[in-house]
C-alpha cells in the first residue's frame, strides 16, 4: 500500500504563489507516475499535472506556464509550483501515484486545500 501525504496548501491572494509537496511512502517498487489533481465543490476531480519517473509531463490545458510539476525520485516526492494563482484555482489538491503507464494512478492522498482570494 502506497501512502501519500500532501503539504503546502493554504490561503493566498490572487497573483501569489504556493508550492505543494507530496511524499510517497513505499518500499517495494519505484513509482512510475506521480501527479496532482484538484477538485472544487460540486465539480469532478480533474488533472492538474502529472510526471513519470523518466521526466515526461502531462499538464491540463491552460495550466502549463503557471504551474510546474517536478519530482525527486530518490525520496519519492513530487512538487507542484503554482504561480500567478487565480480565484478559479481554489480547490482541494490531491496527490496521485501509480505503478502503471496510465497518467492517473491508483493511489491518492487526502488532499490539501488551496484557497485563492481576490
């Protein structure tokens, strides 16, 4: 079982920045894909960005350029740098991980809240 723990969320003014972190706890195999998804009240969970162990990335339309995903394979941690935040970015952000080739993995963290005020 993979344990994912997010941190770094909070309240920020529009135009500000946040850096989210997700630490994965696993001791058997290396995780292939790690990513970030977000979900606002009343809406479906949607992709923000994902990254493979080899460094390939997948960003949601309209987010590349403001958001940057990265990872440290040595400590099984992924990061999401969010710049120029907008009120519409307000959501709970979830870390995601998987061993397969699909962008969306089977494991989820509990999420961290990001609230952007105008």
